[in-house]
């Protein structure tokens, strides 16, 4: 495993700070980005926090977070995002995947890999009252070529979702025309996914450029925009950014206040309803506490049913 890249190149950094916000603000839709962080350390996370403040990215997927149980979520959070993580638990350093979901979205974790599978991944559903989308973030460790369990699990959920976004570092060079890349491409087809990016994504000084990172969708017709951006100084992998044509309701974080409006009570209906309730049943209870509880329940019933609720 190549160590973490620490040097920041000002030119590439300025390009990221310029291009990503412009692409994000120019194109409307559901925005997702993915990158292999090669350790999402405090310095890298602080820098990405700074860059992302000027974007409208909805879900950020990260591979090779290197998070572990010693890190609390509060330490690893990005502003305005909820963190979902699946850390490596084998005791060896590295690995792990995470998603940062903007706080205005409803989501639920559908599935996450465990230690029985060397491939590390998260399946998360983003939904509102009208639609849902399955987001998959996956990391396949170096020199691991068996993705069969991952694709078996993915195939179980693909039939349930019209919208699917898969992103990850699969550590298989899809720019090579060998049996591994052919098998991986066949697996994408088998679950109905189309690859968006086709250029090399990793640029290591010790080897030729390779296409290890992928961004796939279930329907290319919904693709609005795609960018591939250098993360030099953060990682030797590029960032993959996409805008997808789903218009989610982003108002789920608004506070709902409920109160009883006694001004609009229909007094005649209230009295009629009260007269129909079994008040005399109080006498059938042997102790005072039970009598009071019965009486209170009847009063609450009247308040709930006869007072108009305002939102």
C-alpha cells in the first residue's frame, strides 16, 4: 500500500476549488462525488470541508478512509453532512468506506459488508415521498480479485431500485483488456449498470496511469453532467463528480411545530362526544390510581379528536 500523499500542489488545488463549485452550481440535480482519500486525515478533511462549502454536493462517497473504532463520528464529520461509515475491522491499517449525506435528506442503511468479505462496501437508500435511489460505495483491497459476493448482494437490491449510483475503487485496471477487466465489465452489465468514466483515475509515480475507480448508474439518460478532477496533494486518485437528474425534496430538515388550537373547537360536537364516553366506568376500578388513569385517558381522547392540529 502506497503511503499517504502529503504535498499540496497549488495549481491543482486552485483548479479543484474553482471547477468543482462552478460545476456544482451550474447544473441542477442530485449531486454525488467519489474519491479514494488514501486516509481521510484531519488536514485533508479540513481542506475538503473548505472546498465543499461552495458546492451543492448531496452525497460524498470516500474509499480508504482509514477510519477505525478510535475515531468518534463527531471528529470525522463534515459541515452540513451526516456521516455513515463502514470501517475496516480486521486490525490491519487502511481500507474502510464512508458516505457523507447532506442533512436535508432522508436515508437508511440497506446493507454493509462485514469481516467475512474482504470487499468493503455500503448500500444506502436516499428517499423522499416520491422517489428513492440506491447509493453504493465500495472498496476492493489491492490484489483482491474476487468480487462475486459483492455482486451477488448487489443483484438482490438492483431489482428494487430504478435509480442506482455505484462508485468505488475496485483495484482492477479497466484500461487493461485482460480477464479481470472483462469479468468486471460483464458483472456491471449483469446488474444493469453503465460505467460513466473511461479515463485513467490513478496516477502513481511508480506505475503507469490506471483506471481503478468507477462511477456507474442504472440509466445513463438521467446523467446531467460528469467531471473528473485531480486531487493532487490529497490522493493520487482523481475525484469523480456527477449530477443526476433526480429532483429530491430538500426541505426534510425543517422543524415541524404542532399545537392545539382551542379557538376553533366545535363546542356542540365536543359536548356530544363527551356525553357518549363511558365516564361511569371509573367506578368499576378498585383503586384511585386506576380511576384517575381512566378519567385522564378519556380527557386526552377528547383533546386529540376534537382540537384541530395546526402545522
